[in-house]
């Protein structure tokens, strides 16, 4: 536990001593703030119009009109930014040779890997907590339903976990940060859109593809549904990539 | 204390270390000497449980490097060749981090930190960030991280590489002091360095152990002998060749080195004083006395050759 805490603290310190964390968090908040602003204004406009001509006022609510599109946009920003946060985790240490030294300390691989994973997750949570401001703004001007907002955040949290574990895995494969980043981006994007092919393939394949899709599982969270199936999906994805990371570290040793 | 048993390591088909067996006593300062690529670093990486051996094993303080790597790692301090440190951290921060990662209890960390800062002469720089220190100080920080948990075995890979002469002397003195109460294994490709610091030297070349001895004995052995290898056809006429060679002036010893696989040849190894080349005299004598001489050559890749290679490297630095 002490060893884990030391690694976790060092990683977190690195994020905040270098500008990495600040830059990532601010860019994330600027972009998501801009999205919130434009979506909210658009929702405003639609509301005004519906008051005037009364045609489609029936389904208009803050969750469907603001929160869901906003969360969808945030997941895209995450897709772009999280690989930048995770790409250095192991690749940099491998390049500098500090990882070799770390592995000669009496630390099990899993302690090092989970310490790094949780440090990136912490930065991500700090990043995400900045967006709590948007629902609060909504609450000032209106009365949005709280539970769907919370389930959206649970979804984002779980999706972030799986992006970070993918990033960690690719970072363990190479000593080149850029390669790790690009590969993470590619794979997470693929997992995000894998469901798009579902309508064009046979029934069974279609179900399988849909089950693999990050987006489809996120959908129920954004509707306010917390389904164990979705939670299991994200957790399994995360654990699977952490497991692969451990395997990859072990195989690097034997291959060397 | 440390037993290395038939340790081998292959990188793909390249042989890095081959069938290395060795015992190291407690409290000994042992030096691995050899040209670049001799297998010193690979051996050290295996002893620190970073690389698994291809075959063979080693036990360190009774713990096997394959079966009990965590127990082994608890008892060693290691400094790799390129001194990899977290450049952005402060010296004291870094050493505290290393102490916790090595599992030291918080109350033990502070006194240990004070001790290594003093032992490694880091008083003036311990609040500066590592990336801004000179190479010499970085090396000291590297040694400090290795000894912070007060390990029983210290493994240092080329601890003086890339330092200026003044820093080299400092680091050597430090290693000598550290070696008083613990076992130290260090590597170098500079002979005078190991002979100054170490109790025993291991010469490696192309992954194989060439010689193990104390610096003095090794030096004596290296300086006194020049080896000429002679092959004769084994017959009635070859009898008495050994005696004939022993009579020659300058010959110290003649050993028979025939291999059972080649029953028809007689191989003799003539050791003579290094300052005299006896090849001409030996050939002349053997031919004159009618011995069936097949080959004569000055032994290549002997200890001496490796030694000379190493010494030349030192001279050229």
C-alpha cells in the first residue's frame, strides 16, 4: 500500500509539476464550456420558437435538449485529450530507463500499473468535476431532473476508465509516446464507432458489434438508465486492458 | 552468499552470457571487467531480477532470482549504467519516493535520507531538481537511491562512466567506503579502476568467464606469461619434445594440451617470459632436432590480450 501510494503520488506530482495537467484540464474545460454555451443557447432558441408556434413543445426538456448532446460532445473531447494524458505513463519511463530501475525495486508490476492508472484517473476526475458547473447553471435557471445527470456522469467516468486503460496498454508497448498516443486514439475511436457497422451486417454480427460499442453502452446512461450490463461492459474493458498491460510488461522482460 | 549457477542469456540467437558460474562471499567487493559487449550488464540485469536468464539461475542470500524475486529485490541496491533518474523531481523528493517504493516504514525514511545525503555528499544540492545537477552529482544521487534502504548487496553498473577524473576519484572513494560493510558488485572496462577498488576481479569476454582472481594475482599472472602453442604429429619422433623445449632458455613451463579427439597430434603450450618472443628459437630447435612440427603460433585471445585491449582503452581515454 505504501509502495502504491508512493507511485501514485509521484505520477500525480508529475502531472501537476509539468504543465501537462493544467493544459489538458483547461483546454478540456474551455472546449466543453463552449459546447455547453452553444447547446444551451440553441435550446433557448428552440424553446422560444416553440412558445411562439406551439408545434413541437411536447418533448422539450433539459436532459434531452442540453445534457445528452453535451455529454456526447464531452465524450468526443475525451477521446482526443485522454490519449495525451496517458501516452507518457509507461512509454516515457521506458525511454528514460527509469522503468528498469523501478522494476528492480521490490514492487509488483500490478502496483506500478495501478498506481499509474489511478493517477491518470484522478487527473481525469478533476477535469470532469469542472463540468459540474454546467448542471448547476441549468439548476439556477430551470429545474432539470437530477438522476439522469448523475447517471450521465457515471457513464463518462466509466468511459474515461476504459480510455485510460487502453492508453496505459499502448504506453506499455512502446517507448515512443507519440506512437502510444496515436494508437490509443485510434483504438478508442474504433470502439466508439464500432456500432455504426451494425445495421449493415447479419443479425448475430450486428448484436456483437453493438455490444462492443462504447457509444451504445453510453446511450443508456445518458437516458438515465443504469444497467448492470453497461457497467459490466466498461469495467470489463478497463480490467481487460490493465491485464494486457501487465502481460505486455512481462513479455517485454522475457523478450529482451 | 551469492551463488551463480550456469547462468546463460541469449538475445534471440545472440549469446550475451554463457554458462557463468561463480560464488561471491559476504562483504566482498567484486569487479566485473571486460570490453563492451562482454556480458557484464546482462549479468547484472539478471542478478537484479530485471531480466530472466535463458538457463541456469542464481541465489542471492539464499533466495532464488527466479522463484523469489521480491525477496532478492528487497536486499539489493542497483544503479544501472545510464543513471536513469526522474529529472523533474527534487533530490530529497526523489530519495523519499525511492524509500517508500522500496517499502521502508515512514519513521525509517527520514534518518535514512539524512544518512545517504551525508554518505553521498549531497548536502548542498538535496533541495535542487535532479535535471539541473551535473553528471557527477546525478551519479551520486544514483548511488544514494541504491543505498537508501541499506541493502546487503550493491550492484553498480559502470559507476564512473562519463565522469571527469576528479569525480571518478570521489565515486571510487565512496564505493570503497560502501564496501566496508556490504557486498558490492561493480562493472567496468577500465582495469586500474577495478584493481583499485575490488577484492576480486572477474574478467569476462564475449559472455564467458575468462578469469577470476585477486587483482594482484591476476596482474602477476598476466605480466609473467607469454604463451606459444605448438602442434606436432604424434609419432616416435615426437617423443621427448616437451623435455627439449624445457631445456630452452626463457621457457618457464610446458603443458601438454592435446585433445583426445585428435589422437594423431601432440599439442604443447609453452609459457615464457613476456618480453621474449621464442617462436623463432622454438621452430629452429624443433626442426633441427627432427621433431615433426606442424604448427606454431602465439596464443591469441589469452588473458593478456584482453588485458592489453582494456589497458589500451584506458590509455586512450
